[in-house]
């Protein structure tokens, strides 16, 4: 059964949860008027494998253009859809822009997780 993604809105609480659960923060920037954003929502994010993957490894956060323009500026996001992966301290690990089919999206998130693990190992090793 699919796990609907519960998207948060607060960066601070997402970072706190990420520290508690030892996860990364997946930050999605979208616009309801953007065709690629709509396709991402209707074709990729509703896929069971994507939902399970995000739920297992990430704290999901979503910002909408126009409403959350402060966050768009904070992260320097000008194109949508944009996906940023942050570590539990709020450091950007990974950024991808555009539509990705479910398989490609999981592949990108896997790369982000490997990069984060590599960075963390460098800090602690």
C-alpha cells in the first residue's frame, strides 16, 4: 500500500526531525502553474515506490512559489520544479531541477544519499 507523502512546511522542524531520525531533508519547490511541476506531482510523486523511498529516507518539505517566496530566495531557487536535499544541519547536498520519471527520481535521490554519506564520513573520519 502506498504511503502518501506528508509534506512539511517548516524548515526548522524538518531539520530537527532529520537529526532525530538520522534522515536527510528532501525539499521540493513547485508552482501549481508549472507543467513540469504538475507532471511531477501526478506521475512521479504518487508512485508507490517513490512514496516509500521518500518516507523511508527523507523528511519531506514542500514550498510553493508565490506563497513561500522567502524560502525560494533563501535557497536561490529560480527554476521549478526544484528538489534540494539537505543534511540535518541544513547544508545543501544535492540540487536537481526539472521533471524526472519515478525510476530516474529514485536514482537521483540515491545519488544524493550516497553523496551525503560520503560527506558525513569525511567529517567523522
